[in-house]
């Protein structure tokens, strides 16, 4: 039998021999929204947990935070509806006083070509579009969270009178779920803020699918409250990147509602792990670079038994994706040396991604099928290989009763185990 998986902007097919019927690990499908624009327009007139825009004081400046190209949020549909609602509430508000800020955290800030792809000119409705730069943008100090994270965010956003955020609620390997105010508290944050909040990945309960009691998620949400985000628009997308849910209103309320939908759309119950897992990150933009593809390896690693094997399909058309990560990982002759260094020296951005790769590889073998040159993958302590050749060799070597699984959208899938924990096996390796 053949199974076709997402790979970059296209697909990649794998042939399984007769007698091998892999389990396909995907959540039950939810019906897509009949019309994202119509549903959102209605919700913006009845926002959850907050007042209508007309009931707020007329803003002098409005700022809208949106994600960068690594998140497949349908901004071309959402922004015209959201901005239309703003101008409906305040018809005399000049377009020049509404700013769309593209935030990517510590990702390289988008250049003009990328900005035009992320926010098509028609979707901007005549408003300004600016890329956030975590290292060089002017930052406003909004205080500290109860865990000590300094809340430094783009001053253009923090100083606006009306602060809005657009994002996606998706499983996240240690934040639990994205969405809420993450697009501000990370997307528009300074390097010190991102470093402090990400360091919480080392704590208990910082795992995919965990919302309540997750220290990383709670810290980000608290940071968002310190900034003061008035309204969030969040979507949940299915495996085919179609909207199955949209929410609008108070960021914490929207996050709680959307996380329940996201858990149904992307959470999979597993009774026991598999011997061999074939995983696609889910195609572009989930596999836009190696830095993003790590999330797929983490998910696949949580579904495989200790000592099992993972074959990861990740196109990585834009390369490694993060210079700090690549500079760090190349310093070490072996992955074991890297892990000892990280555990001895403590948390550092960039280095944390190498640690996350290593945490998965401590309990399973992995081969990566990618457009990246083999020497680049080896410099990251990853094993390159052709997907079909690797699969054939592994199946020939496997016992007859080996349990085999395929994950078509690993970056957006998380697993629940009989003990009730989400991704419990992966997070226990911290």
C-alpha cells in the first residue's frame, strides 16, 4: 500500500509492503466552518468575556499583532473583517492610525517581500504593516510576571490605545497550546522576555495539550495581561489548514474555549507506543525550516517506544532556520556532549532547540528525509536518509509483529496516554 504525506508545498509518497498496515494517527475530523468571514463578523459583535468595541473609549492609536510566515493563519480573510469592525465602531479613525505588527519572536524579522505575503495589501485595508524585531525594536517595560519574567514588548503595540491580537490555537510541545496572548507575549516580545518564558520548558507539566497547571502557558498568559490585550481573534485549523473554529473576545476566555476544540481536532489517544513511527511535520509552513521541524520529531518521539525508530519527513526549504541554534549545536562532537553542556550550563535560547532535539533522541533512533544537505543535518547531530530506503531497511529488520504508525501532521498532533497525561512520555525525559 502507498501512503502520501505532506512535504513542503507538495507531498511525498511511501510504499509499505504487503502485510504491513500502519496505524494512521490523526484525531477525528471536525467540520470546517461554512464561512470564516461570516462567523467572525458575528462574533466580533458579540465578543466573549469582554465588551463590544463601541463600548470602549475611542482609540487614538490601534495596534494589531499578527503572526509571521511560520503560522498558517488565514490573515487574508481575518484582517479585513477585524479591521472593518474597527472602522465600523469608529468611522472617523484614520487608517494611518492603525498599525499591523508582524511578530515572530526571535525569528528573523520579515522583509518587505515577506510582509506582502503575510499581510496581502488588500487585507491591510490601507493600514501600516511593520515587522517586529526582538533584538532591535524599541521595547516598552510592562513589569514582571509572578515567575519573574520581564515583560518587554514592542513599544508601538504597548503604547496603542486599543491592542488586538490575531493567532492560531495549536498544540505546542511545552506551552500546551498556542493562542491567547502568545502572539504578543512572545511574538512581539524582546529577547529577554522570550528567553525567560521559554526556560520554563524544563519544568513539570510544560507539555503539549496541557493548559491548566502548565507553567510556560500560565507565564505567557500572565504577561499578556500585564501588557493589556483588549481582544483576541483565534482560529483552530484542521490537518488541511481549514478553519474549524474561530473565537473573538477576551484572550483568556478565547484560549480556554479554543483549546477544548483544538484538543478534539489534534489530540490522539494512545494505549501503548509504537515500534516504528513515520511522521510528516504537516507540510509548509510546519516544515519551513529545521527549527520548526523539531516539533514534529518531538511529537513522533512521544508516540514511539523507548529504543524505537522515527522517520521524519521535513522539507526545510528555508534551511536550518535559526543561526543561534546552528552555531550552538555545531560546537559539539557528539549529541551526548551537547546534552551534558546544556544541563550543566543552563537554559539559553537557540541551545534550547538543540536540547529539545536531543531529549527525543535519547530514547529513540531517528532518520530525517529533507532537502537540507546531508552534511548540514549531520552537523546538527541528525541522521539524513532517503525515506523509502530507510523504511524498507527498517521493516526488513523489524519483527513480524512490529507495531508501525504514520503521523500525517506531527507538528499539530499530540498524544494522550492511559495515565491521563498529554505527551507524558516526552516530557518525562526533561
